[in-house]
């Protein structure tokens, strides 16, 4: 098996999803930083890797894979040890549904390029209201998938962290950084507390990432 190469950025929530999945599965990847703050994702050399101009992207054995969900599913299929998806089809579907709810309905509406476009015309207060509105609206749906469901445990699905947590926890970090009030979402908050002290999420975290320490702007 060839080397895993992960194009990502330490601050990116979508990148954190894949770093967390790698850590949970006990896999190592060589990381290539794509500095979103400096616009490296829009440069011609990176657009050859990711025509969408987004991180993360995984390169492995001649395959170049974009989209965090597709990347983690690829890792799961190629490296089945330490699974991040449950064994049963209904459980797998539930975990994927939580992941897509986070990726599409929280991050899709409030992600970097959407914000950058709106920031060109909106003032800071309008931006803040918009972000908080969509952040909370999407969280209501995710909390609904988790609260009271018999398969919700310490983590999103049972008592071991998996793919759904790889999506949920980084997104909660992004919402908190923008001061979205998460007080109506106790299950999400409880799961976030469990992730915060789990070694895989600590190892993959933006806060502890070597590229952050090397970046004098932060
Ligand atoms: N659906 C994509 C989202 C990827 C994404 O939006 N990544 C952000 C960083 S968290 C990015 O590259 N933003 C650059 C941009 O939007 O121009 C995935 O799950 O991988």
C-alpha cells in the first residue's frame, strides 16, 4: 500500500474530520498544508489536485479523492481495521445521515466561500445574524437526529467515536468560534465534551496542529 497524502489546512473543519478519522483508525498520512488564509486553494497547482478548490483532498495509490465523506468512506473500505462505521446497514445509514446533515446543512450553508461572498456586501451585524440563524436552524435538525434515539450513546452512535463524530465535533468548534448559542442542544454539547477529551480528537485538533504553532499569524 502506498503513502496516504492529505492535502488539508489546520484550521479547516472539513480537514479536521479526516484527520480525526485517520487518528481513530490508527492511520498515518503525510500532510500537505493548503493555506486557505493565503488563497493557496485558488492557485493553479492546487486546482489540478482539487478542481473545486477546497480542502481536504486525499491522494493514495494513484487515486485523488475529494469530499471529506468520500475520503473517510474510502479509508474505511481500504483499511477496515478500527472501523468508524457500524456493522449493520441501518446503523451505517444513520451515521451517514448525521454526517450529511452536518456537512450539507450546517457547513454547506455557512462555509468559507459563502461567507466571503456575503461579506462583500453585508455589514458585520447582518453577517452575524445570518450565520447564527442558519447555524442554529441546522443544529435543531442534528439535535433531533441524536436526542432520544436508542443508538445515541456517549458518542453519536454508541459509546465509541466514529464517522458521525468526525463531522459533528469539528463543526461545533466552528459554531462556537462564531459565538452561535448552542444552549438548546444538550446532546450535541454532551457529545462534544466526550470528543474533546478523546485522544484521537486531541491528536487531530487544529489547536495542537504543528502548522498552527509554526504560523506566526495565529
Ligand atoms: N463538502 C466539502 C466541504 C469542503 C470545504 O468547504 N472546505 C473548506 C474548508 S473547511 C474550504 O476548502 N473552503 C475554501 C472555499 O470555500 O473557498 C467536504 O466535506 O470536504
